[in-house]
């Protein structure tokens, strides 16, 4: 389960479709890839929801320190963002939601221009959410 007290930046609640791929030694591999939904996002990471059918395989691969390439498009941009990431925590939510598995992802490598676009998006979303809360 994720530890909220360790976060250094606020996460913004979102629903952004994404794809993920396992990365071995800096190369994208076809070991496992799939679709996901980003549930929240910050400058440092995000929370992904994936299908339960991939959860065990993904968990086994990541125990061996493989990394994850997460691909998504920010609503404010036409460009695909592809941060290299590692999984910090996982949670089986199948008891609450059928076939859902969540994971907390930390960005380990991120193109500076893409990071800037993410920060701009987060700032706008933060202001919108504050205004309507």
C-alpha cells in the first residue's frame, strides 16, 4: 500500500489512458505490455490501474528489477509522453473492484521537455481543482 507521508509533491486526480511495457537493460521488450488507466499523477510519479490478468506476471518481472515504460498523452498536449519508471508499491483491489490492480510508479528517467509539459499540466489542473473545491 502506498505511503502518503513520503510524497514530495501533490498528486492530481485524473483519468488518462496509458500503455505500459517492461524494459530490460534500457531496451523495450515484448515480455509484457498492456493498457492501463492513470488514476492520479504528480511531478514524480503516478498511480496506474491495470487488468488483474497481467498483475502476477508483471509483479514477477518487476521483482527482478526490470523497469516499466509508461506511455500516455496529456490532455493539454498532442505529444506522447514516455517516462521510464519503477514500481514503488502494488495493491490488489479485486476485492473492491472486479479485476483491478493498482501500482504506484516513480519516474526514473524523463525527457526534460516532457517533464516541463507535465508540470504545466499539473499546475493548471491544480488551479482548476482548487477553484471548484
